[in-house]
C-alpha cells in the first residue's frame, strides 16, 4: 500500500510520516506543496491520502476536490487533518470528498488507528476490484470460447449442406464474405456485420429437407419440383426458430426471407421493401450474384462483370437499392473475392 501526506508544515509532515510508517508497512511519500502532491498522485496510485486543511497554495478542500475528479481516486480514502472544528468547514470537506478527519493537535494513537483501519478497508477494496476484474476476464474468455464453438459448428454444418448440394462449400464462404462487405457498405456496426457474416452460411440450411431427386436433378426443375424446392426457406426457418442466441435468430431471418424481392414478388411471404429484414436483403444479393457466377447443370457460369451488371439492373425490383449501392461501393473487394477461387455451384 502507498500513502501520500500533504502538509505545508515540515515538522507536522515529518511527525505524521513517522507515525504512519510505524503503524503500517505502507510506502509513504510526503510533500509540502499541494500542486506537487497532485503531480505525484498522477504518476503513482496512492491508497490513502492525508491532507492538511489550511495551506497557502491550495487548501485541503480544494485539493480534495481536484483529486476526486480523477477516476482512479474516486474511492481512495482521504483524511483531512484540521484544527478547525467548525461544522460548516467539515460539511464542506465531506462534500468535497473527505473520508475522515483527524483533529489538530492530534493524538498519535488515534491517528495510527484511523490510518490502519482505512488502509485495511482499502486493501479489501482493491482485492475485491482485482477479483471482479479477474472474474470479468474469465467470463470474457469463456464467452469467446463458446462463440468460437458456435461459429465452428455453423461453418461445418453449412459446408455439409453445400456438399449435399453438390458443392465444395466455397459458395457459403463467398456469400458470407460478400454479405459482410455489403453490410459494411451500408454503415452497419462492425458487430452486426460480423453477425451477418456468421449467419449467412446457413441461408440454405432448409435444403436438408428437400428430396435428393430434386436437389440433385441434372436438368431444369418442373414447376412442381420448383415449388417443392421453394419450401427449403420455410424448412430452414423451422430448423432455426426460437434460437437462444442472436446469431441463430439472425440466421433464421436470413433463411426465411433471402428469396423475398424488393418489389414483393418473391417468396415465401411476398414481403416487399423494408418489410424484408435487412439481413435477408443483404444476403439475397450475395447469394444471387454468386449463383450467376457459378456453373449449373443447365447453365454456364456468367462472367463476373455480367453478373455485376445484372445486380445493378435489378435494383428496385429484385434488390433493395441501398444494398445494391453498397454492393457497387464495395465492388473492388467483391471482385477480389470472386477471383480468389473458382466459382462453385449454388442452389436456388
């Protein structure tokens, strides 16, 4: 523990310092100037401060007020040493932040007892604060570990779905990256962008409920088969419903609504405009764009620039204009993603 003593009287300063050192194992610093004491307390965290009430440079009340402004000294005990017994003076000192008083001329035993008691309380306070910091750090580490496990499970599940759909899993990775870029371009917070990035890979989780004969059909689907394929959004939402984490709840919104269209002609609920969750509007662009750039059994992969033009042309009809604008603003980064690996097949 460290103690700071401030008194313009050198004899009083020496006496108090000797008594404090004799009664405690604390390190003691002394000064006759309040301005010097404020400088010392800026560089060193003291656990107890004793300050004289009457000093020419700055009185004890003014010093206490200046010290209490600092966050690190809001809980440090301060003893005011005073010969003024006036009630108003004491109230003024208490309002400034004084914890206790010692009267001049002081009783050495009383002074030592008050100092020892306040240092004991300060030690307990510091121990509790350290314990709280340790617990907060442990909770943070445990939470990070849980989030990492949740993210890992999501990515592995998403890749499993892609493999079942005849893909290698690159599609979900690209859709996640592009979705994050669009979200960032729209000015969403970094936390929300990250959430969309992690939830986007589950946009087609409902495909595990679609028959292999439809999912793996080499040719174009019949209207009846396509109607069945559309059910994957509802299946996906049911799989993810009632999630206890924000990540799963975001994934549910995306799975349910990523095939809605800005003009209301999408499915399954024919939502339009801002009634479509923004997360789903963002992933819709990433999903369709990557689909256009991917080879399918019934179509060749489009050149990236042609797919880019199609997204821009669909602004206000298929896609949210604000999302398209963000897609356009982030084009260089998106183009780099598309060039990083061969385009892979994607579902409907």
